[in-house]
């Protein structure tokens, strides 16, 4: 196996949200605590190019948007980011009544929907939940109420303190999602119409493995899982059996995704938060972005459309906020 390498020593407090943007041939990822969006790209001259946008309100995940730019989760809901003019346009507000909650991980599915989860920022209460932004659920949405109807709260997945995942098999038949504090990864079968089947326990971490965090699937149906407090990414087969592991020189490993021209580079985000000064001295690359070339290959999900929100977007244009470059 090739060696894992730190390709961006970003010192992120809470690196997360790695996603490969096929159109831009770039890796996007975030620092939730510092509310920053990062883009890593290798240009035609093979020069690494880093770009960072600064936000307010704890950006936590992003997915490519079919109309350009990105869709993103912030502390209080979903918004569109225009990367050309650095504008953020809110699309729907969620969990306003849960003042200690924020949104966390997210991922597109094979049907062009955006799934994401919330969590208790105090990490004590099971107040988190998973949601699905249904891109084509209401093509005639033209008011504030209809826009929020695009987002479905997935109560059947349970109430969770810290949600992570979700991710999906390449054929779209399996949803995987995580209860990080409980150390459990669940899965549920998805119907052709997106209906969610009964959830079942797929993988249960032991204490010495740390806590399961972000994850992704490869083309062979295996699941790659990041270990918070476990300093590695593990690969599990479709039955939940451990196949192999990639060790990292930092303890808190948060999210991984496949990318690169051949989709065989595994990009891995990490976090510095929660580490003592002594631990940070021992692991100076904590919060960095890592990469490793693999024999296995990943895949990309479709871009998510927000076309059913165009009417609301026009109304909210006056409320768009400039990002500090």
C-alpha cells in the first residue's frame, strides 16, 4: 500500500465534509469550528492550488449544485454558495428552536438528493436527526412554506446525539449512517423510489477503535470509515467485516472520499480540536488534509439541483451575504 501524505497542513480545528467535485476536478472540505470552506486542486502544470473562503455560522458540509456553486449546511439550515461572486443565499431554515444544535456531516445520494444530519453541540443530548433535501419534490415551489417542504426529517432513523455519515452504495440500494457517540454504524435498504427500509446495526466499534465518524463507499461495495480518536481509516466489506486499515499520524480522523482523475485517491480530513497542547506537539499535522493512492476506486454522486427553490432564491437575493475572502 502507498504511503498516506499530508497534502495541506491547514491546522483545521474540525476538518470535515470532504467531497470530490467532478466538474472542477477539485476537493472541497470544511473547517466547521472556524467556519471555513477549502478547495484543493492540482492545475494543468501539476501545481497544487489552495483556496479558502471564510463564513459565519459554522459551515459543516457541501455538495456540488447542478445550477453551479455548492449547496451547504450551516448551523441553522441549508444555503446555496455562489463561488463566482462569494454570495450565500439561505434556502431553508431548520431546527431554529434547538438553540444548542448545529448541522454536521452530509452527502448526496445516487438520486440527486442531499442528506445531512444535526447534532447537539454540547455533545450530551440525543437531539440530532437526519434530513433529506428532495431536489425534485415540489417543482412548483414559490413561497417560503413550500421551500421547507423540500426537506424531509427522517424520524425513522432515530434521535442521535452526534450524527455522521450518511453515505450510499454505488447502486443506491443501501444507506449507511452513524451514531458516533454510541459507536454504531447502521444501514437501511433504499427502494427504487427512495423509500427507507428498516434500519439494522452494521458495525459496532469497540472502545479501542475510537468512534466512527465520516465514511464513504467504493465500487466494490466496501465501506471506508474514519476513526475519531482511533488514528485510522478502516475498510469493511458488505457484511461489516474489517478488511484493512490505513493508519494516520493524527488521532482524530473525520471524513474521507475518493477523488482525483481516476477516482482512486482517498482524501482524508482530520481535526485538532479536543487535543491537549502536549498531544498537538506530538501530532503537529492534526487538522491537516491527507491523501493516499489506492488500488480501489470510488465514484461520484450526481450534483444536487435546487431548481425547485429558484422562486425563493429570487426573493432572498437581497438577503444574500458577502463572504469574507
